[in-house]
C-alpha cells in the first residue's frame, strides 16, 4: 500500500482500520548525549523480527497495527505494511 501525497496524509490515517501505529527510528543519539553507551540503534531490526513473528490473539490482532515503511536516506514515508 502506498501512502498518498502529504496533503492527504491525515485523511489517509483516519481511513485506516488500525488502532496503533508502530514507528521505529533506529538511533541512539540521546543515549550518547547523556554519556551513555550507544548501541540501541541496532535493536530495531531484532525487535521487528520478533514482533512480526507474534501470532494474532484475542487481545491484539494484526489488523490493529499499522507499520510504516521508511526510507533511511531522508526518513520519507513510502508505504505501510
């Protein structure tokens, strides 16, 4: 599914049946800025692999979740899974 142009993005989100939107931005600049140890930027892909492997159940259906696909170059939204 491709997202329409940005002028109709809000209408597009309201038309979706999903109750939750899951957005992951792999970064750890805040951790490093607070003198912490970086590495959180690598956690997104393992999380995503585990999360997408969860079966639908009575509490959470896959239809309730909207997962945007982002291009890393400029973090432009290119579609939804």
